[in-house]
C-alpha cells in the first residue's frame, strides 16, 4: 500500500479524532488528492526535524488518517477533521522535490476485542468522567467502555503523557498491556504527593 505521510508532533490512535490546519502547498496538494480518491494519508510522530520546512524523519509506525470533514473559511488555510484508521509500518519511503514523503506500508492487524479487566477499572472510571465532561468534542462515537483497545487508545490520547510514551502505547499490540501501563500511570498520579502541601512555614 502506497500512502503519503504527514509527519506531526502528535500521535494519532485508531478511532481517534485529529483536527488539522493545513497550509503548506505540499500538504494542500496531498489533501486534495486524498479527497479526490477517497483515500487516507498516514500520520507519524516526528522522530527528527520539524513539522514545517524540510522533510522530517518520521517514526516507522503510524496510523492512517481518514478525512471526515473539511472547511476553508480562509484562503490558503484548510481545516480538516480526521479520524484514525488502522496502524501501519513503513517499509520504504521516498521524498519528492517538494518534501512530501510517500511510503510503502504494511497494515498492522487490529487488536482482538477484549473486555477491560478488573484491575483496569480506574482507566474506565477516569475515561467515563472525561467523556461526561467533554463528550463529542473530543471523542468520535460510538463510545465503547467495554472494549479494552478503545479505552486504552482514548486515555492515551488525552492523558498528559510524553509524546515518546504515547508512541510506545500506540505501537503496543496488546490492549491489556496498554491498560496495565495506563493503570500504573494513573495510580502514580493519585499517589504523588502535592508539593504545596508539604512545604514548611
């Protein structure tokens, strides 16, 4: 499968909503072609380089981005709403004269459906609270609290976790292992003492 690659300082997860502001000519052309074909492009976290200018070096595992909606209220600025599809691994890539990366990729298998285990209840509870407060602003429906992959992906998106760690969570092929990591992270946040309360007068 050949797809254009959009290296970004973000990690897209399957089923995740990613709004994008497109203004560089190479990505405007890429988006136009994807919309014409009804095809996705690939989003990869940047390993080296920047989002604008010379082509950045992407991580080899990324996620397909399907264009769900678009708008151009301002000339030269395209607003996209994309939704994450399957994960993929880059096998080879080439860089065009305008800096656009095109890659041959293999799609990675979707995780098998599984229920969150009892030890991961804190993940489900925290995510329910976030959904109740922000709902459709952040997450695409349907909301699947009984799907371990969905819970893990959505929490990985919204928690204050370093990008490198988000990338590792996206790369994991085991939904329960992902929830193990997130459960540990949430328990650490609860157990972490508040420095302000420990200061002496």
